[in-house]
């Protein structure tokens, strides 16, 4: 399987980076072909500029600064997102990647006269999210689990009609013990190895 891993955390010493390491180890053990996008490390610009927003219906060729990201998204069979959950959802860096890279001609089309997007990212058959939450599960549930809805609903409908999603989260990480974190990392590797 061809797997695109998109990682979004500014601190390479974070627990989320340990999650990334376990994801990559699991994918490697399953012999998947993997590409990694570390959005902070590569200095990805998450802001959708006024000019880019005005040209959002333009073809992808008109956005050469995103060509490598477009190519990665078109290439993969599975998308793996690794990120913390902040304020109930993805960090702005990752949300900006979605805003800019899931573009017309790459993820969707809007045929003339149509009022609904036509999904075209049919190569993506799996979306798996590995995330952490500082708060307990019930707090995220009260917020309406916006991050999970973005990944498992909004992104999924643009992919293959039979695309499957999975949400692997560690809640309450701020109050977790070393044993709980180690147990979660073992789960992360196990899930990634079975992708």
C-alpha cells in the first residue's frame, strides 16, 4: 500500500513525535511504501491567501508551490494523519494543509452548472488519524468531536466511495502516566502495522 503520513506538531520532542515514530515503525514492518510530510519542519504555509482564495477554482497547475503536495495526495492509497487535538480539532497547520491541498482538480471538481462538489480523490481508500487530547474524552464529546468529524466525514466523502476511516486517540494525556503512554504507543504501532 502507498501511504502518505501527514504530521503536524511544532515540537520534535513531543509525545506526538513518539506517536509518529511508532506509526512509521508499524508501516515499515508491514512493508508499505511511505511518504512523510512534516508540515512544521518543512515550513508549510497554512494560510490561504486572498489571491489563492480568489483562484480556488483554478486548475492545480496554476499553483506550482503546492505541486509536490498535490502529487503526494494523488499518489497514496491511504492517508495517515498524526497530530494533537487543540480546541477540539486539528492544529491550524493541518487545517491549512487541508484548505490548500484538497483543491479543485486534486480532490474535487465542480462541473459547470453543478451545485455540489464531485469527489475525485478515488485513490484514497483509508484515512487513519492518530491524535492526542489533553482533556478527557467527555470534554471532546461535549465539543461535538469536530476534529473527528473533519477527518471521518468531510475528508472521507471526497475519497473513494468505500473509503474506511479510523480514529486512534489518547485522551487525558496531560494527566497520563508513563505506563499509559507506553501502552498507547504499543497500540499505535499495532494499528499502523495492520493498515
